C-alpha cells in the first residue's frame, strides 16, 4: 500500500509529513450533480441556474405590483435599476441608450450575482471563474454590438464605423484600418471575457489558498498561530473580493455601453 498522504485528504496538516493541498483542477472543474435528458448540471451550472431564478424572482416581486410610494423591496430594485440607467446608460450613451437599459441592468445583476457566489457559504465558487460563462456573456454583447452597428449605419457604413476612424490623414488608414477591424471585431469580446474570468479566477484562487492554509496549519502551537493569521487574511480578502465582484460587474456593463455608444454613432 502506498503510504503517501494524498494532497486532498482532509486530515492532512502541517508537520504531518504530507504536502500542502494546493488548489488545482479540482477547484474549478466539477462532476455532474444531476442530468435532465442529455444536459448534465454540475456545480457551476446549478449556481448559475439558482442565481438566474433569484434575480428574476427579486425583480418580479419588486415590480409585479408597483406602487407610487414604493415599499422596501421596490425601493431597492428601483435604486439598482436607476444606478445602471443613470450611472452607465445615460452617462455614456445619452438619450440613445434608453432602449438598452434593460440589457445593461440584466448584465450587471447577472454578472454580480454570479461573482457573488464566491463568498456565499456552501456555494463558495464564482461562476464566472469558469471561462464558458464570461465567454457566453461576451458573445451576447458582441452580437448586440454588431447588430446595432450595421442596423444604424448599413453594411458599408457599419464597416466604416468599425474600421475607419474619422479625421486622420489618409495614408495612416493603410495601417490603422486592419488594426481597428481586428480590435473591434475580434479582440473586444475576447478581452471582455478574459478580464472577467481572470479576475474571478485569481480571486477564488487566493481565497482558497488562505482558507485551505487555515485548516492545513492547525494542530500545533506554532501551526495555530499560522492558522489564525491565515484566517484573518482570508477574511480581509473576502471583503476585498466582494468589492472586486461588484466592480467587475460594473466594468462589464460600462464596456458594453461604450461599445453600443460607438455602434450608434453615424459613420463619417
């Protein structure tokens, strides 16, 4: 029998001749919990589903029977909606952004809740640290961006909007046009997805390191001191991560609004 203590065993502690159970693939890839027909639901998918139902239920309960003098739930929902409407849509897009407020509000709250799962007990996993979810959201934004661009400007005008900035010397367009095309058509959705994914992935990894470290260093007087220190840092990082979660949701909708604002500009 192999005497080596496996890294993921829960009885592994410091000074017990076993390695630190560092976060690895098992921290981000989960086995299916159940399946519905051909669709298998793992932890990330289940959290995304629960989060979606929670968001829809919250806004339905808040606005199903709106009152002139809002109750507490309606007041909170209106404050969240108004924050995105005034702080993002109007600030970046002006009056043209009004039709896109529901999209921006949906994106903000969906991304925020998916991020927030990282600090919810028992869940403790940010859904957006699985690249498929940020990639899917980026595709939604990209399709909307392309649709609005060509709907507003037509095919030729849309291409000019994407590739030909106005007011520059003609000679520079030989170099600038392909760069703008690659940047606007391909790099924008890629960077949106990677920015959200990388921040949530790194944050979750840091939290795991200190939480696992808290357990791993228990068992001796010296180890207990390390454990308390690690736990304190985990608490500090949790608060910091909550700020980053909200910030990343805000950045995502700001970028979306910026791209849509550019799409609504008439090509020169």
